[in-house]
C-alpha cells in the first residue's frame, strides 16, 4: 500500500461541495463498494460484531446512523456516502491491530474507554481485532510477549500498528523497555513497524515527542515518524487524540485501503486541515474585539473570546471545534478555557502557556536561555574552546613566523643580537 | 541630480557674510509617492500588528461592543498594508535594477569612491558633523546602504508574514483561486523550516517589525539631524523633491 497524497477523499472530493460532478461521485461510490466487498469477504478476526454490540448496549440503529452521518461529514464526504461509512464501521473487525505504548500516560487509550456511557467509538474500539494492547489485555509477562510475536507473524503486512507515546533514544533507548525480555521501545517500534501495513501515531507524544520531548528532553525522545521508515505513518495528534479521528482514519482505510491525504507533518487533512480558530464558536467575539480579561470576569461569563487569556486556537490545526469530544458533548474552549495547542508540534514548549504568545516570557533562566547549570557548563566549555583555539593559533603563528628570530638571538653575541633585531624590524616594515 | 540654472537666494549672516544657496533636484515624483505610500503602510502595519499580537483596546462595558469589529478591521488593514508594501517593493526592486533614469544599484558598487564616501558620511555622523568631506549634493551614501538594510528587513517581513497569512487559510481555498495559497506555500514554507515552525516564524515577524521601527526612528532622526547640521534643507527632499546646497560666493570673498 503506498501513501497516496491525493487519495480519494482529498483529491477527488475536497472543496467541491454541491458543485460536485455526479458521475465522479458515482464512480467513487462504486469503487468504495468494491473495496467494501473485498473487506467483507475477509474473515472477521474478532468474535464481536458491531450490530450485536449495539443491541446489547441498547443503542438504536438510529443512534448509529446519526453517528455515521456525523462521521461522514467529519471525513468531508457528501451525505450519499453515509451508508458506506456505516458499513465500513461494521467491518472494522476485519482489521488486526497491534497497539503498543512507550513514554506516555495511556491517555489516548483512556480517551476511548472512559466515556460515561458506551459511545459508538468505544463499541467500535471493542470490535476492532485488538491483538495486543498492554493496558487492556489479560495476559502478562512472557505470555503477552508471545501473543505479540504470534500476531505480528500471523498478520504480517496486514496489521495496523498503533504507537502511543514518545520513543526515547538516549542511552540506546534504555529509558523505556517493554515486556519481560526488556526490549527497548525503540527496537520494538522498529521491529513491529517493518511488518505493518500502516503505522498510526496516536496522540501528541507519538506525533512530535509531546511532553516527554519537552525541554530539556532528558531522554532524547522523538515521535514515531522519526523512527519508522518504509511504512506509511499517519499521525493523529492531540492530548488526547480524539477517538473520532482514530476511528475515522480506520474507516478511511477500510473504504480505500490507503492512508488519507496528509499534511506536511503527517496529519490527516480531513481532521487537521483547519485552524481551531476558524471554526470556533467564539470567533465573532474575537473579530469584534471582545475578550475575556480575567478568569471569571463578565466577559468570561458571556463566553467572550479567550485570546487574551492565551488561547492558541489561532495557531492550532485540529477539528475539535467541529466534532468536539465525548460524542460532541463539549470541548475545551466550549467550557471556557483557551486552547493550548495540543495537536501542534512541540506544543508543550511553544504554545502551552496561558498567556498570549507575545507576553509569554517563559524562557529558561541563564545565559541565552541555556539553563542554570547547563548554561554555565556550556558557557565555560565555549570559553575554554575559544582560549584553546587562541593558544593553538598563537602557537602556530609563533612557530611559523617567530622561530627564526629566536634562533638568531640564541646563536649570536649581544651586539649581533641588537643588529639582528634592527634587521628584523626592517623586514617587518 | 540636476543643478538648476543659478537661482541663488542670498542671506546675510550675523557676521555680515552672504551665503548663497542653489536648488538641487534629488528625487522624482514617483519616488516620493512610493516613499510616502510605504511609510504609511509601515505605520499602519505596525499599529495594527501590535493590536493583533495583543489587543489593547476594549470597551469598558461588556454590554456595548465597539461600533465596528476592531480586530476584524485591524487584520484587514494589516493585510492591505502588507499587500501594498509587498507590491511596492517589487516596483522598487524593478526601478532599483532597471530604472531608465538612474539605477540605484550602481550607487552600491563598492568602488573606492563609494567606499570613501560611505566611510566619510559615517564618520561625519559619529563625529557630530565635525568632518564634511563628501559631496552632499549627491545621495547620502550612508543612507543608501541603510535603505538596502531596510528592504532586506521588509523582504523578511513579507516572507514570514505571507507564511503566517497562508497558515490561516483552510487548505487551498482562497477568494482568487487555489493557485494563490499554493504559490504562497511554495514561496514561503521554507521559513517555517528555517525559523522553527509557525511559532518561530511569528517570533521572527515580531522581532523584525521592531527592527523596522527602530530603523524608522533612526531614519527620521538622521533626516532632521542632517537638516539642522548641514543647513541644506535635506528634510524637504521627500516633500518637494529637492534640497539646497550652499555655493561658495567668491564675490564676497568668503
Ligand atoms: S477562543 Fe481562541 S479559538 Fe476561539 S476565537 Fe478566541 S482565540 Fe480563536
Ligand atoms: S482546544 Fe486545543 S488544546 Fe484543547 S483539545 Fe483542542 S487542540 Fe487540544
């Protein structure tokens, strides 16, 4: 499977809206239908099926279709694709998934399973064939290790590898080892990604290193894209990632067999193509110049724009202003707190402070923000290096230009030395 | 630079000496229009830019908004000002290199003559007008170099500004077609790599704006200083296009 940057969703359908050519739409529909048939013919890998789960959890078909239509819209597909999206959702149990965690807080896993009532995403999460997930599986130790190896072999080239968390590279990766064998996370990612059809970086830490990579990044953490090569990587950042974006990416994969169109940092454009700010419900207050100036002031009570409280919506690409969290219940700005830019690269160091960017004076103390001790060390070493270079340069210059002078002086009598000096002076002139 | 046919104006100084002045044509009307359009755009962009970075005006009562969307207008004016600056810079670059009357780029050739004029002008400035050993009828060599610096700053501002501007577009949608954002991405995306992402570009844009304002303050001071110290009406160049130089009046034996 290759990474098609002009994949079906973005290339053929983006920004065409109602103007869209009907025959094109029909062709696309047919293509999806064929692909869905293919997937349906595959053996379901998990015993759970979505329709059964929906019945069990008393979620009506109507609930499900509402979800499907929201998902279709989120994927930037016209409404006629609703049925296919719904069908793709029921086929998610055909995809083998291996989910590994490194330097993280398991927040992205939690985002799926900690909703108040079972959401459609949560049920979908149950139906996908989760072959391995440290936090959720019953097996432990060597047993779980074995499970991972078997799954990786059995579904070689077919499984989706989900990586949650950053990957420490310092000390040969010793900062994070996984399992009874003590394999480093770095090795694990490299090994498992080689056999995967697709790698999904789940959450901010897998995206650009997130919080583990924040200054001074003691473990030399990096994101998944820096480690994986040869297998397409889709990043679904945010802290935590929105389950909708994860499920949507999988549905896209079921429908097309390919990764969606990605931006330059590997985020799906359908989810991360717009600024929070451009779809924010408080945007009118922004343009009007009405801002919250203090927590709890009258502006805050009237849902004014949070820009002056440090909202980073104008710099952050994500769809939470549209799809929101927890089945569309609400989202951070909706409850009155500014965006902290959690889906942006290196957000912790560059955006996550509750002040406007121009008044954020958060540099590390010490010379040029190098830190207190480390700054002194670097300053000292730099000084030493300059002195060293100076000494060497001086020694070389003396050796080249000055040696003759010394030998003349040493081998002649004092009067000759004096005349030698004069001669030299002339030469110098 | 054309010296007019002698239109001397004579003044008696306290000591009874008579000073004669001659008018020197210095800049064309086009040049003056560009200058003032750019100056105005810089001022507009700076003020609106400050507001965009940190809105400093807000009505005291939350129940009555300002009668117009102030942030909306600030951004609009900032962008219009920037567009004017950017296009006028293209015009200037063209005139600079290919003008039919005078190609300013030739003033920058580091010939011995130019170098000594630049050195003398700079020394004259830092010695508080103690040594005027260069031709003040011609373009100030110090300022000629300073203007190059300003335009490099404006270029940096244009590139970083357009990068921030296109980052705000939804994918490749724009009112004039998708070629425009694509063009902006193509020409300015490298700034994100060089300056450290969107935040780095923003910080560079802010820093450069202060440098430009510092430059403008120096420029205004230098023009006024020149006018006062040289007594040749230099400040008038950008208003009337000409200045006056003192001519030695041999008849008075001065
Ligand atoms: S609250 Fe934030 S995202 Fe919303 S309009 Fe204000 S600055 Fe933009
Ligand atoms: S509003 Fe901003 S910080 Fe909050 S979840 Fe969305 S992208 Fe992340």
